[in-house]
C-alpha cells in the first residue's frame, strides 16, 4: 500500500496508521494482544479519517452514469473497505500485500509453508505483520472461545440432511446472536465511542466458533461420527481440518491454511462483504450481519460457484470420460454456453486477468498433486475456456476466478461432498468481514442509505436533455 499523506484543516500532515511499514509499525505491538493493539491504533485512525474527509471530502470521483444504476452498480465508488483492495489486473492485496507477499511474510506453522489465517486476520485488522508469538496467542484465544451453545448444536442436529449446508450454516451463525456482547451492551446503553469493543468480542467469538459449526454440519450431513474437541495447542486450520475429519493429513491442513487465507477478503463490493457491512450499519450485531453475508455467499454467481465448478467438471468427466481430447472439452464448453448457462469459475465483476487466488491454488496443486486426473482437467479447461469466452464475446473477463480451482483440491484429499464447499468459503470470509465490522464501529460508520430511482424518475430527469 502506498504511503498516504493528507493535509488536515489545521494544516498538519497526517499519516495513515496502515501506511506505515509493518516492521516499524509492529515494534510497539510485540507484547500486546490484538485488542490492545487495536485500542492503540484507533485514536490515530479516527484523526486520519477526519483529516482525509477534511482534505478530500468534497472531491468527485467522476460522473455516475445511468447504466450503473441498472448494471449492478459496477465500478460505482461507494464504500470504504480498509482490509483489502482489488486491482482489476493485479488482483487482491491484503493491507497492501499481494498473496505471494503474504505467503512469504506471514508467520507459518512449524514445518509448514503456507501462511496462518490467524496472521492474516492480524494483518487485516491492524495493517501489521504479527510475530509468531502474537499468532500463537490468537490461536489459543480462538480455541478458548470455540464452543457453541447447546441450543445451536440442537438446531443443527435437527436440520434435515437435505437442507443445504449453507442454509444450516447461516441458521447457526444467526442464532449465535443470542449471546452477542454488542447486542447486550447496546441494550444496556453503551456509548457510540465504545461500540468497537463488544463488536470485537463478537467477531472473535464468531471466527472461533465457525470450525465447530462447520464440523458439526459436515458430520451431521455426511456421517463421520462424533466431533472431536478443539485442541488449544494447535492452530485454527489444524482444528478446522480435524473437526472435518482430515486432521491427520498434513497436506490437507496446509491446504486449509492457504484456503482460509486467500478466501478471507476481496474488498468491500462483493455480495458477501457488502451485505455484512450493510446489515451491520443498522447496528445489527456481527452474528446477524455475517448470517446475511452467508446468505449472499450461497448464490451460484458468488460463493456457490465453487460447488458449481465441481458439479460441472464431474458432468463433463462422466460424459467425456477421462483424458478427453481438447476438441471434446471445447465442444462441451460451447454446449454449456449454448444452453444459456455460465461457465462456472470463469469471469469476474472487477478482475480482468487470471485471479491470483486461482494461481496460488494451481501452484499448490503443481506441488502436491500434479498427477491428479481432476487437476489435469482443471488445467486443460484453463487452456480452453478463455478463448471460447472471448469468441462468445459477452464476458468482460474470460479468465478463471478463485472458484475454478478450490473444489478439485478438496476432492483430492477426500472432501468430495461438493455441497459443503461454500461452507469453507464462508468460514474464510468471516475473517475479512469481521475486520471491517470492527473498524466500521470504531470509526463511527453511519447507517447505509444510498439513493434509488424509478425508471420513470430517470426518464423525467433526462426528458429534455440530449
Ligand atoms: N460464462 C458465461 N457467460 C458469462 C460468464 C461465464 N463465466 N461470465 C460472464 N458472462 C456473461 C454474463 O452472464 C453477462 O451476460 P448477459 O449480458 O447475458 O447478462 C455478460 O457475460 C457480461 O458479464 P460481465 O460483465 O463480464 O460479468 P458480471 O460482472 O455481470 O458477472 C460473474 C460476474 C462472476 C457473476 C460472471 O462472470 C459469472 O457468472 N461467472 C460464473 C460464475 C462464477 O464463477 N462466479 C464466481 C465469482 C467469484 F469470483 C466469486 O464471487 N466467488
């Protein structure tokens, strides 16, 4: 992230706390917990936002055109989202760091080579690379908060196995609002300045409880017996993998570390992130807000695409057999388009190049499972689909997104239940949404209320204009 200097009304130069180089910025953070570090950072960031608004508040980003109102608000600058920014060509940066930079810089598990999601969360919240010790403290803290209330277990146990895992996930997360620290503090009359404290507690609880929720859904729906207990000596991804029944497989645990890290955040305009921010802007607590995020993530054009990709690949494989020729795959892709369907895992509303999240997973596959037949099919599809989408002439981005690759990695290790895949995306997305909700309340973000227009109003507005 480039260094940001703004001139305040008082003429003083201020520097965003997040623009500071992580090594310098984290010096004072060595011994502090995440909450203590946040408490240090918040006053300066409040001043920074004030100064930014004073210096730039009345400046325009350019015109809004009517097509943007009808076109899903594409490209409309409308939100502040501090954890990550998406560049159309380069892809995502988490607090200014690319995925390869995060893979290099963030603390890892002993013997591991993928970043720990705990470290990514620290980075998203503070803008700083944490120490190994801070990451270990966070793992322990999440383990200590991981139990879910008995009535939430009962809700999940009563769900019919035919209820989609994402619906079960959303039900359970919404029900956690029963114990929301923020909802209780608000009812007790907490001052606006103090909102971020209980929101932080709720977000920590939310993230901590997700492995137990995901593990319970997985075992209830697909079998696998009693859930093991969370191990407070192990990291979040090890526990998540273990609760799903794959903890013995070191490569799967590493995959979870990479998976949660790269799926965590994708700036603020995507459906799950924006929904969470929007709902929380009404001061709904983080559980209600993230439950809503999950309902958006469950759509096939968004997070459900990871399920759809594998369904599509399996159909292709059963029709064409293994080792299908390029010609046969091309024909299959065209038949999908001619049937009026999308090629799942390809295209993006913002990206215009191959998603670096796809590339990170491809590198993982090349390292760990280069001979897997489904990986080979994914690689073959990668060679073929972009040209076809370009020839079809509709999609603005013919390149693969994150979902084109994730399912095949999970399936390789035996997690073959495709309907469950979006739950793992949801566990990861809680990291990015939570980081933003904490800052939104710390910075006093207002209730969202954009202006809408009717078609009749648009016609009237431009009736006598060229
Ligand atoms: N296959 C076929 N047609 C596609 C396409 C694809 N993969 N991607 C875009 N198009 C079509 C799109 O449906 C639209 O058609 P109409 O004009 O008939 O409505 C046209 O191309 C222009 O769309 P666009 O401007 O390029 O994309 P949008 O910004 O409207 O939509 C996506 C973006 C992601 C919803 C779209 O590319 C898509 O449907 N992709 C397949 C589903 C998918 O992989 N979603 C996951 C996205 C992922 F990153 C995530 O959120 N997890």
